[in-house]
């Protein structure tokens, strides 16, 4: 979706980076988590913050599509809520029981 919006509307790159904050943070976190020995279960089911992050991302994209003067505000909101969602995923992971050792 971000690629299509960039291709068709060519908004400033930083707006798209703000909108994609959750994915930008989540990708390296998941890779690092998978590389850790004795890691705990990583539960990435969407909680309330994850759902709010998705809604805020779509709102920010709609602001771009509509040419709204509020594009930056929506993108910043998506970034903040996305970062909070990633923090929530990490909090849940740190509280989860350790995965059993694999042979």
C-alpha cells in the first residue's frame, strides 16, 4: 500500500517512513528475538495498540490521498501509536514463558 501511494502521489519520504514506523521497528526486533538463545515466545497477535496502529496508518494514508493539510499530523500519530504497539509486543514477549529447547 505504501509503495502504491508513493508511486501515485509521491508524498515526502518522511511521511511514509513515519507511517511505517511499526514495521520498521518490528522487523529488526523479530530478527533479533529469533537469534537470541533461550528466547521466550514472541506473541505478535494484535492487541488494542496494534489495531489502533493499523487504523492510524490507514487514516494517515487517507490524509495523503485526500491531499489534507493534516498529513504530517496523521503520520506522526501513526508513528507514535506504532512505536507503542511494538513496545507492547516486546512487553508481552518479556513476560512470556521461555520456549522449550529444540533438539
